[in-house]
């Protein structure tokens, strides 16, 4: 990964504790805020192992994660991860 892009991503995710995680529930998207933390580019999401989101991911692993650098500023930088 290019270093400049990596630094831009790290600037957004470093120190963030909240993200928006979207999963699929049947044929509909289901989005919710989740607690998170990062170790470099590796992101960790806190949840219970029997949570609804885990059940949904087991059925359909397509997810989308959104992390904003400042939730109070609509034009702030953000990172989206889909997979």
C-alpha cells in the first residue's frame, strides 16, 4: 500500500472507538454502531459471540464498515471497508 494512502487511513481510524457496521438480514441491510479499536490497519470490533450481527455474518459474510474521523462534522474524512 502506498505510504501516503496508508497514513491518510491511519489518521482517520487511529483512536476511534465507534464505527458503523452493516450486515445483511435476509434481503435487507442492517446497520448499527459498534465499539471498535485499531492496531495499525487491523480493526477489532467488540461484540458478543451470540449477537445478531455474528449470526447474520455467518449466513452472509458481506459486510460494510464505516469509520468517520469526526461525527460532529459532516464533511470530515472517513474510511469505508466492504467485504
